[in-house]
C-alpha cells in the first residue's frame, strides 16, 4: 500500500467538493486499485447522505474503498462480506476518535439541504475545514482498514450478513459492488445510524448513471453544479429512490428506528435478515433494477 499524499488528498477534495468521493478515491489509490465509476458514484453520499446531515460522507467513501480491498483479499464470498463489515466498524471507531462526532450537521454546523446553508458552508471556511479533516484522517482510515482486514476471522456464516449486499444483488449490481456496500449495513458498521440500504441504493444508481455517461467530465465546475444546484440528470432517479424509501420506512431514516433494535454483531444482523427483517424495505428499494 502506498502512502497518502496530503497535497493529492486536498486536490481531490477541492476538485470533487465531495468528502465521500475524495475518501474513496484517495484510499483506492493508496491500496493500489482505482474505480473511477464507483468513486464518482460516491459523490451524493457527501453531506451526510445527500446533504441530509447524517454520518459524515468521509466514512461512506472509506467503507466503499475498504469493501473493494476486501474483495481483492478474500474474493466475493461470505468472508469478504464479513471483512467489509469489520472494516466499517474500525472506520467508524477511527473517525469518532478523530473527530469526536460522526454526523455531518454537527461537524459543519450547516444545513446543506438548503441553498443558503451551502453558501454558509463555502463562505465561512467550513469546506476548508472539511478538506483539512480529509487530509488528516485519510491516513488513519487507511490504517484502520489494514488492521481490520488483517484480523478477520475465518469462521463466518454462509447466510447473507448485510442488508446492503442483499439489496445490491437484487438491484443487479456486480458481486464486487455488493461487497463494497456491505459496510453500510446496520446504519454504517451496525451502529444504528442513517440507513445503509438507502446509501447503497443511491451509490449503485449514481454509479450506473456514470457508467452510462462516460462523456461527463469530472471537474470542479461539474462538482459545483452538483453541490449548489443539484442540476444533474441522475438526481431525479435518486429522488425517486428517496421517495420510495420514505414510504417503506414510514418516514424514518435511522436504522435503529426502522429495525426497532440495534445489532450485536454481523451474525445477529444475519439472523435478523433470515427472519425477514427489512425485507419490505429492501424490495421497495430494489424495484428499480440496473
């Protein structure tokens, strides 16, 4: 694995204006594999999941990179899925220890859902602070991923461990993409935060759009348009997913509230899925296949 360049991290962050896209891009590069479509598809996870202020997008991006590395180490079977979940828990702990908070709204003190909130974020130096955080935390995220993947247990159940992998497969995503999204399960690392299935559906849909539109440039002006005006062709599809999610989840966004409980590890979550937990929500999100 390569060392992470502070200058390169800062450049990627300011080019994309997306903490989630920056972290997956930087970590992919450090781990020796790049995935331009998947990296660009992570853009809307910034701002705490489509600007909603939930878990910081840096963690969503880091977990996608961790899942990609898990595939390279363990293939696309149950062990890779377990590894991705373990890495997501390590990433969450690392970020919490570094930042002291996990939610974007608390970190930025800005409502990014409204135009003036995004103006405030840019003009008061919050964006620069986030760029600095990305520079300082990305090496810590890399260490957390490496440590978690090097200590994965070989004994894992054969049944699906994550709602996000099940959803990804139903949406027609590749085996690798399904493992990449596995860390989102249980509201990021089984923490009970904002629903990982929603994040996975958004990422898979956006990645599909970029795969179908290779002519679209990835540059600062395009990112500025994303962030300030949301005038991007793939956003209507994402908004449709969000509407379906809201209906299926009865307006709730936190995994702990949707499931009515938290999970004591991946095996506990696997048992919940096997008993039909969140099946209606997964089926609603999977209605739009790739």
